[in-house]
C-alpha cells in the first residue's frame, strides 16, 4: 500500500520526503470583481433608501411654501405666511434638507453597515467616530498650514469651494466620497479585527471593542494624508466630470446606455451614484454654496427661492427615466400581451399589467425587463438603446424634473407638476413619452413576431404562464428529490423561505443575505448547488449567479422576502436535525436535513461525477490548512486539506470507504473513499511521540466503513498538555494536476456537516 509505506516511518521523515505540493486554485478574477462590486452596490442602498423620504419632505415643503406657487393656486389664506400649514410645511422642508446637507456621514455609516459581515452596530459606531476624526485631523492640518484661520474663516488665497463646513468642522470638500472612504475603510478594519484576541492584560479591548480603537488611529493618519492627496483627487474628479459634461448630449446618451446595460448585473447603483452625489456629476453654486452631484444640485435648487428654472445639466442623469418608465416600458408590456398566444393571454395579461403598473407608479422596471431579458436578449438590447436615448432627449428638451429613487408617477407629480412647468418643463415629457410608447410597442411587436421570441404568453405548450404558489414549490421539491422526505420545508412556517434556501443549496451554503430595492443579494459558498428553476418557482423573475454572489429578482416586495428568509435561517427547528447512523446517535452526532437535501440536490444534477463532497469527521471550528500550527502542514508539503479545532474527542467516518491503515501510534488513520480519493486523518501536531497515549481506535487496517462510523476517540486535554496542538488535520495526499479543494470558510461545524468540495 503506497500510503502505508509513506507513513510507516517517523512523521518527521515523511514530511521531509513527501514533495507532492498542491497548486492553489486560481479564482476567476471577473467573478471576484463582480462579488466585490455587488457588496459595494448593496451597501449604497441603505443610505440611498433614506433619500425618498427626505425628497418628499423637501419637495412638498418647498412646493407649498413657495410664494409663486401659493399665489398661482390662490392659497394665501391656507398656506400663506403665518398660517399653521405654512409653519408645518417649513418644518418639513427643513427636515428634508438636513438629510441632504449631511449625506457624507449618512453614507459613512450606511456603507459600513452594508459591508460589515457581522456585529454591524459596531461598524456603524466606528464609522461615525472615524468620520469625525478624519475631518478633525484635516481641519488641524488646514489650521497649521494657514488655510483656515484661527477665527474659523477661510484664508483669502484658498480656491472657493475646496474647503467647506462638514458637521460644523472646516475641512476639505470631499462630499459623499469622504463618507464612502470612511465606510469602506472602517468595514475592512471591522471585518479584519472584530474577532481579534489580545493578551490577557489587554483582553478587555479585544474583539469588537478593538474596532473603534483601530479605526480611530487609522483615520487620524488618513486625515493627515487627505490634506496632501485629496486636492489631486479632486482635480481628477473635476476632470472626469468635465469630460462627461463636456460631451454634451452625447455624454448623456452614453451615461443612459451604460446605466441600463448594468441592470442585469445589479451594478447600476455603483455606476450612477457618483454622478448623482459627487462632483463627477457636475458642480454648481447655489445660494453661495458649492454643490456637487446632479441630485444634490437639484435639491439645493429646490430649496432655493431664487431659481427660475432647474438645471437640466444637473437632472440629465435621471429626467429621461420618466419618459421610458411611465410610457416606454408599458408600451413594451402591451406589445408582449398582444403577441401572447390566445389561450395564454389572460395569464400573461395579469402578470404584465401588474409589472407595467409597478413601473409606471414606482419606477421599478425589473419585473418588465426580466420578463424578456433571459428569453429574448435582443429585446433587452433594444431597451438599453431606447432608454439611453430617452436620457438624451430629456436633456435636449431642457426637462429638469428631479427624483428621489426612480422615475415613476409619484416623483413626477411632486418634483415636476407641483414645481410648475416654468421651472421643470415637465409638460414636454408627455409628447416625448407618447412617441416612446409607440416606439417600444411597434419595435417589440415586430421583433417578437419576426423571431418568434418566447416572451410571457408565448411559451411552449408544456410550459405554464403563472406565478407559482407554495403548493407548486412543495410539489417541485418533492419531485426533485424523487419522493424522498422533505418534511422540513413542507412543515416550515414559511415554505417560500425554505424553498429559497433550498434553491441556493441549503442554509449551510448561504453565507450572507441582503437586498436592494428589487433584488435579494446573497453570498453563497458553492454556486454549483444553486437550482435556478426552484428559485424562479418562488416568484423570482430572474436569477443571476456570478462566482459566490447570487441575485434573485423579486421586485418591490423583496424587503419582506429578505426579512422572512433571515428569520427562517435564524430559526432552530427540531426537524432541522436527523440522526446520521446508529453509531452517530450513540455519540450525539447529528447532521442537518438541509445538508442532506443539498447533497441530494447535487446528486440529482450529476455533480457527483466530477466533484468530491467533503464532510467534517470532527466537531469544532473549521480553518484552512494554511493556519495549521506546523509549517509542513501549513505549506501543503504533505498535500492540501483543512483542519478543525476540536470541541470533543470523537472522530467519525466522513463517508463510506475503507481503512487503508491505522498508524502504530494511533494518532493518524489513512482512508480511501468509494471513488478512490485517498486522505489522512491526523490528530494533533507532534502526537507521534505520545505512542498511543490518549487515543482509542475502533477500526483496523482494511476494514470497510460507513458514513458516521466511530473511528476513534482521543483526549483533547491530554494532547494539548503533551503535544504542540490538538488541531485535527485532514490531508488529501493523492490530488492530481487540475484537482482543487475549496472550503466554505472559517466557521463552526458539526460532525458530518458539508464543508466543501474537491473539484476534479
């Protein structure tokens, strides 16, 4: 036996002679970038989510306290100066305006919360502290350099607009970029240090308490650096903004096309946010203040009494949305309905009508766009071009209607109609919208019929046009498992959440859950376990999987779905656990039904043909082998693998197979799986010298074993006292070129829990 010969001698000799080093799997850079951008994009959604209410307060308050508006509608007696309503509306206006005035710190806190992996409240507090510390440090350097005078005024030689008051601190004008810089940086520090262990004398400051400490120290230094770096960055931002604005209407067209093209990937938030909130979208003096970003300029002008017409150069980044969201896409929906098969028109009509109404009133386009995105990408290409051109048309027509979130009727009424046509030119949206309605309708109708595109209502006869119910979900899951038990999902309080979890490969495969306005945005350990059909059966209109990121498009109800899923994942159900084997029952070993379901799902997809699933023989904390307390293991000189810091002394067979050998000192067992995979279970470091003390082995050379069989018991306390470490290490000694091991990441694991895979 090859392995027995290699491990028959002293372990130290084996370490020196075993030269089969394993290459690390190269991760796909594209997927990695996508995953990062997805996290950044969804982190923006929390601070962006506050803008609608702020915009409504400011829009309504400013509209009905404007003297011209009051006089136009003859409302002096009700809304005139001195009335109760006038006072209330002034309060509303001020309340909305304060949010826009303090967006940098709101973004700092919001982004930190969105990017933090756990203990988000600590990240939020640390971000707020770091924000003040950074700007206070910048202020101190400005004072020392003479850019800010002792009385708080700005030196005469300083370029106007480069220094501004942020939360009462005279500092560099960094705008929302400053908040994002703090949010991303603090989140990175938080994720790195929130579990840090300090020496006993300093243990009080360990863990999450260390995060605000290290963040404060870090941002003192960043504040000093920003004094020297930010002016150059600012010049670059101004140059980029000038490039976009300098290209005039063509620049607006390109912006619109790119933004709509990013919709399927969920990265449009990352793209448009700088144009809305920073100097990339232009700058303008409003009431003596330098305002940066298209949306900020609009709301600053909205709050000003001196503006006669809002700037179309500022609103070019969103005014066009009213044209294709209220008119264009409903035209596409009508075309798809008219092209549906007669027997399916009723079903398709219901779906398309609800999607069209959501688009018109709220500006949420995904339900319509995803109805044809995957089945007819040609139509989405047409939508991208038409929508991009709508931005340009609005710019050409000098339409200057603002918005808080998206271009629906609600925002049109508040920020267009109520502000008056003289200020917004909102009436021009109607003829432009009619033209776009006809363009969408006739183009979509022609292409659907010409190329027989399978839009809603034109599916094959064996496919149903419907929204699936819970009963459908349960039926599909039962069928997929070929009649096997799935009582967990069926008996769950929330079948939809259970089905979503199953569709993402089981609860153990889900590493994070979040959402934006329309999409459930999750991170998963193994994308091969995703079942898109099952996810779509829960009401999703689209599923996007990139690397370890997954987006499931549900529409406006996604926040409720996210909350339900989080609650479901946090619950501990008795039915979540099942006894693995009789031996496992005797040792108190349990495996989740969700894990078994994930395995069954993988097998049903024939994934087992090229993937070897990894199950933990131990209970404890899973770690990568690179963290092994021995260089021979950590360097992978003996082979790739993983380790578990054990909570008890029980070793169970992770799968069916054969015992190749038991090491004479009992500290290691060689196993061979049914598919031929060879690996070593090595208990502790330098435990060969214990000569079997502290170990009890229940198997022998050549013995056949079943998953869950008890292989060994050991005494962790004795091993920790008499050896280097009690780390339990699993080494795969026979991996060949092209085979790579991947784990779910550092976490608490149970015996026989699915923890990763080896892709062949």
